[in-house]
C-alpha cells in the first residue's frame, strides 16, 4: 500500500492510501484515529480554490519523512487502519 500525505491549517495531517487500481478517500487524524475526510478534505488536497463550486480549502503535500516528523510531534500513527475497516483492502 502506498501513502500520500498533506498538511492543512484546517485539518492537520491528511493521508490518502493507494493500491494498484484503487484510490481511497482522504483521511484525517481525529481523536486518536484516522477517519474518512469530508468532501472539503478532498477539495483541499486536489487544490480547489475559492470559486463558486469549491470550499477554498488548501493543503500542502508532504513527503513521508516530513509526515513522520509531524506525526511524531503530534502523537499520530501514520499507518494505522481506519477504525471503520477491519482489514486493509
């Protein structure tokens, strides 16, 4: 499984999991676990700006090393499962 990471002023650390042929919805770290982000989180990572059809959210890409540093500072488990799932897909 491959992971991509972003950092947002509004959502903190965002991750998106990828498998060959499958792309998961972005997730945010809340209350000690990953949860599926809202459509606004998706807007943030895809670069939607302030216009009539988007929310104006922004997130900046982070390397895995940068995400790991941020995670260590904020008590985030980068690679834990989303609690809505029982096993990785």
